[in-house]
C-alpha cells in the first residue's frame, strides 16, 4: 500500500502568529496552582514526606522530641523540615513549655489530593 505525500516548502510565519491553536487549557487558576506547587515542593523531600506520614497517623499532636529518634538526622534538621511544612500550611504547631508539638492541618492536603485524583 503506497501513500502519496505532498511535500510543501517550509514557510516562515509572521511574528506573533501561532503555529496551532491550543487544544486544552488549564483547569486551575494561577493562584491555586502556585499554592499547590508550594505544598508539592514542601512534600518533595523524603524526610518531610515521612514526617507528614507520622503526624497524619497520630491522633493528636506529636512532640518534636518523639520525632527525632525516628530519623537519622539531628534535632535542628528535623525542626527545619517541620518549619518548611509549617510555612507551606501542611502542619500546625503549638508550644508547651520548651517543646513544640506538631499536627497535620485537617484540610492541608485536600486541595492537592482532589486535583491529583
């Protein structure tokens, strides 16, 4: 079965002219996309992902002193990761004396989860 193809010389399009029309447009607004990207960036580290997993499974808040032994990193590094998660709005914290207690914010991952599914 032979197919005849007509070869047409390449032509330069005028400046600003599109090569084709978009077929699909984004469903999410720019601001929402920026928010979800911030959450995704915060979750982009394996230790932070594991921290969220531990906090998510715990019924209540967890003291940072309970989290440190779970990882082969120092307490300041665990605190740094928790700070990143807190700034991204994924976890909340409360101070009790010298210690900070952390918990996953209930709707923090809902938007990203909904969009991914």
